[in-house]
């Protein structure tokens, strides 16, 4: 049979078929795969183009790559060079519409060289709750900071949810010419955590210049939710005053300290205080301040960074984060190096949301 005949046979198979190499370049997709994941478009070389996810850069480095189940499954098959079978949750495009679907995916190495892989998808089904999950993911992405500078202060951040919807929330905004940064981490994971992170976005008073008052007000609003004692939110908030060269900050139970890199080294800023919860209903948070100089680098971390574990069960820890910071020359450089360090340390497998914000002062 000719290659054209083989293609006709593969296109009649009801399940999706795709072939890719160890560089994640998609070599072939059959008609079923294209109908499900790219509205019929033929592959043009990259995984992003094959599944029409909208990313234009290298696979795994885009803003939405942390959500891509295809990338994670294919990456695992390449690294282990053996058959990989699992059920993944991803998006599919049909007649211009995007739906959340569950797909049974099976990936096999074509030969022992580990250069070419064959994938199959079947058992596709849709449900209302999966479509709601996709809506939650898209909504959460819209809550993330939009730019790379705020109030004249350059910043960079990373946000990698371990599940489709994360419980971390980075936020950067401007008020009266000053730059504010807020990093929240809610208890739990998944959809319920995503709902609590949306509460933080809506409940944190951006018009309140005093961070302690903003946290106290957020705590009062949280108590009105009548959550049980297992629900809580840790928050680190900073206000950067460029004119007075002062950093003002307030913390609510945040596990990882705020890091300030200056000419003397790194200052770990810690401020013991309970998280946003119903544990202490009338607690009043405090705002502190520190001077800074031009060239300093400010970092906010969630405990997903410091408590990231490797195959041996070791934690990444604050010391490794500080070592990365010492080797960094700016906010964007730090975030890039931190992401690489965490990926190498954990093998790309994260059990908690990974979030960090860095500011060039």
C-alpha cells in the first residue's frame, strides 16, 4: 500500500492518532485528532499548532503551558522513553467552540532510539462540570497581572498551578503613584481553592493605602463567608514608595518570607501573624517599613516554591531560592532562573501551586 492509502485508513479511525518526535515537534495527525483539537487544521510542526492552543513560542514556556495536559503527558513519555497511558483533561475545539474534555491517551515509542513517538486518543466525552472547569481556568487567567511594569516599577512573575485551577493569586497594581504587590495562597487545591483566590481578588481593598487595614478588612470579609477552620488564606502585601525609597509591607500568615536583595546581601523579611481565617476574629494586622536603594530586588514567594520536593523527598527550601536570587541581575532574570531551578529540582512534577513575584526597585 502507498503512504496515501495508509493516510486514508488512519483518517477513518474514530480515535485520534498523532506522531511526534523527542523535540515535541508533531509530524502527523489524523482527521479525528484535527477535528477534536485544531478545528481541522493540519499540523505545522509544533505541539502548540497541532492543538491550536494559541501559544506561539517554545512549548512548555508559554503563559498557559502550566495548564496543558498534552505537554505534560508527552514530556513524560519522552523522558521515560516507554509506553505512557493515562486519562488527561484538556481543551478541544469543535466548530469554533472550545470545550473541556476528558481523553484517554496512550503514547508508545516507535523504536528504541527514543526519537519518535506514536500517540492515540479515545474515549472522549464531555460534561457540564468539565465545561465549568474550563470557564474557571479562563476566568482565573484573567485575574493575573497583565503587564511587566506598574507605576514605573518593572516586575516579573510566574504562576504554575499544579491542577487546572490554582489557589495562588499574584496581583500588582498602582495607587496614588505607588506600586503595590499582593501574593495570596489559599488552603486546598483545585476548584474550591480557585473560588477562594477569586474572593481575595474581589475582597482586597485596592483603594486602601494602608496594607494592615486592607488585610484586617479582608479578614472581616472572610469571616462573613462562615468557612470552617480548615479554610484560610496567607497573604504577603507590599507598597513600593519610589519617592521616599521606602518599602512598606504587611503579612498575614505567609509561610515564605519576603526577600530583599541589596548591596549587603539578602534580607529575609518575616512578620509573624495569623492567616486570613476565622481563628482570631478581631486580629489587627500591622504595617512595617524598610528603606531600599536603587538596584535592590524585591521578591515575594508562596510556600509552593520553598516546599517543592524532588524524587528523594527533599524540599527546595529558602536557601536554594536565595542562591538563585544572589545569581540574578533583575526581576525577569530571577523569575526565569527560579523556574528553571525548580523544574530541574522536581523533574517538572509539582505537587503544589508555584508562584513568585519579583520587583526591580
